[in-house]
C-alpha cells in the first residue's frame, strides 16, 4: 500500500493563497506524492506512523555495552512500541529496548557445522510520527511549490523590455521536486545512516 503524502493539497493551497481547480488538485497531489517520495528516500524513513513486521539477522552485542546474547537495530524510527519478538520463529519475552536497538537476553546460536548462522529475529513494531514534523512538511510543500510557481525552471526572462527573475537557487540549478542543499541539511537530523539487514517484510 503506497505511503501517504507528507503534506496535503489543502496545505499547498493555503501556502499559495489560492483555490485549485479539480485538474490543478490532481497535479498538486502528484507533485506532493513525488516530493514525499524524495524526502523519504533521502532520510531512509517512512516518517508517517505505521506498524511493521520485519525479520532481521541478529548480531552479537558489544559485551562492554550490553550483557545480552545479541541485538538488532530497528531501521524505522522513532520506535513507538514493540508488540512481538520471535527468535527463529519462537516467541520470546526475553528482550528489552534501548533506543532503536532491540536487545535479546538469550538466544541459541547454532552449533557446528552451522555455528556461524546467526538467529533470525522477527519483530512487530510501531514507528514514525503521528503528525508529520513541521520542517519535513514545509520542505515537501516547498518542493511541490517550485514546480507550480515555475514549471519551466526559468531563472529570468525579458519581455517587452522588462526583466523578470524567478525565485530559484542562486547557482541557477533547477531543482523541480528535488531537494536543495539547504533542505538536505534540514533533513539530515532525521536521516538514518545505518541499521540492521532487513530480510523480508510481512
């Protein structure tokens, strides 16, 4: 099921101070969907609240930091709630949460000849924001707005002796629904840089 846009057509209409025709609403929705996909791709997060069941390969925990058999890092954040944990398809309650890490108190690592086969951990957890953070929503709206205001990507033109300059980055880069360097810097605080190997989703 496609993820919802991170801003609404109504938000964009308010930003522009205008009322869209039905055709313009369709265009606005398509641009918001594109901008939302680009933002999600950059931060590597779904952002919106959802419940997911994923399977991960357990890694051995750092014995200095944690006294446990192993750990997995849940890729989607923030983690709101963990409702089920299975190790090799067996339900377990021997776990606790440390931020985005799920720590398992005990787990049977395979003996020879499969001694290097790590346990598989299936986790059902709720993640994301109930309300899209304001700065993320603003960036999605800005990216969509750029295309609506200046669909041709023109920086300046002269008509009848008058020169018109369009509000796009000073470097002359036409972004469309892509992200500017400034927008990327704002999103960096949300960006996921590392995580566990995700084997499959259910």
